């Protein structure tokens, strides 16, 4: 049997997905992206899972980019038709409503950095390295590297990374606003799962609503975003979990969310 390209593991209410091509530094090809899409959709449909964590196997890489060996001879039509370039983001955007945390444990380069940026939050280990080195290969980022990176870290740094191909370490990525937190290498994934478990203890529909509102900030004007947030805030008052959360606070006890 061939090795699984994406390992899928349930840890309580957290779904842990691991890109699993360690010998190729988890380089991304059509097959691994299809496997990742399928695994994400399976967790999305699993009501027991509230938060998803995505990481890379081995201790060197989250993903060192699109698979250069697979791509090198592609024609214009091959790249045009390739499913994962357009298709994967469509899946993430329209079908994955649960929060996805990228646990970046090493190189996140090219498509690997872009994949991390498609997630809702990036947590990096101290050994993480981010970059968009496509310029060195005679091409440019194709999965959002010029767009999401610029929104995340601003034009000056994005231009620097995209035009020089240099890598950014975890400390610089944190101070630039690309990553939410940096954690030690030791027990890195377990520590990210702990953070995810903390989130997963909250109401699943409210987590999804909150994620959707933050993401809307990148797609709308401020006025539209504020209106959208207000409507979703109103909607939380239709949930039993809002009643439970506030009752628990008033009664000085832990809430028991029912995810409804
Ligand atoms: C295919 C890759 C790969 C990649 C590493 N490998 N990155 N294979 N595609 N993107 C393979 C190597 O060929 C090698 O296998 C093994 O992984 C280990 O890599 P080494 O280079 O020996 O390791 P090291 O010297 O430690 O260097 C690590 C590295 C380097 C700095 C990460 O591998 C590197 O620069 N990789 C390419 C990074 C990159 O350019 N990414 C952007 C890709 S373009 P073998 O069998 O040869 O020993 C892209 C465009 C996306 O992502 C656009 C949308 C689709």
C-alpha cells in the first residue's frame, strides 16, 4: 500500500492533519493537495471536531513549496488546468468553516507559505522559515503569495521577500504580523494542539461565526465589515450557547456549550 500523503488524527475536538512527504520536505503536488482537501472536508463534516490543525511531517518542513520536480516540464495548459492552483482555495473559502491553524514547524516556502497563509492563523516554531523564493526559479508566487503576504506584512516586506527570494525567520515573521505566536521546537505540535483544544472548548458555531467575521475584514470596506459583524453578533443571540455562556458567567461556573 502506498504511504498516506496526509495523516489524519483526532485529538478530542481537534483534528490534526500532517502533510506526509518528509523526504521531499512535504512538497505539494496534485495528489497531496487532493488528499488534504479530502481530509479537511472530512473534519468539516465531523461534528465532533471544532478546530483543525495543519502541520508537516519530519522536523524540517511544513512544506517547501509546490513540487518543482513535478512542475518543471509543465506547459501553460498543464499549469492552467492544475486543480490545486485555483481549486484548493475555493474549497478552503467556501467549504471549511471551522478554524484552521497552520502549525509551521520548519520551511514554509512558496506554495507552502501560501498554504499556511490560507489558514486562519499561523503558529510558528522557533525553527520556522518563511519565504516566496519563486523568483529564483524563474516564476512568481501563484497561490496568493503576492496578495496575502502583502496584506499580512505590508508592501515593503512583501516586495523584499518576493523580489529577493530571501527567507524570514520566525522572530521576523512574528514581528511582521505574519504569525500569531512563536513556540519552542520541543513538543511544538502538541503545544499547538493544546491551543486548539482551548479554542475547541468554545461553541463550535460561534467559533465559525467569529472566524468568518475576521476574514470578512480582508474582503470588505470597513463599513460593510462592521455591518456584517453586527448582523452576525445579533445572530449569536439566537443560539443556546450564548444563553449558556452568559448564564455560566453570572452563576460563576464553567459553561457547558451544546454547539447549538
Ligand atoms: C520538490 C523538493 C522541494 C520542492 C525540497 N525538495 N523542496 N522537491 N519540490 N519544492 C526535495 C529536494 O529535492 C531533496 O530531495 C529533499 O527535498 C531535501 O531538500 P534539500 O534541498 O536537499 O534540503 P536542504 O539543502 O536542507 O534545503 C532545504 C531548502 C531547499 C532550502 C528548503 O530544498 C529548497 O530551496 N527547496 C525549494 C524551495 C522553493 O523554491 N520553493 C518554491 C517552489 S515553487 P532529493 O531527492 O533531491 O535529495 C512554488 C510555486 C507555488 O511553490 C505556485 C503555486 C502552485
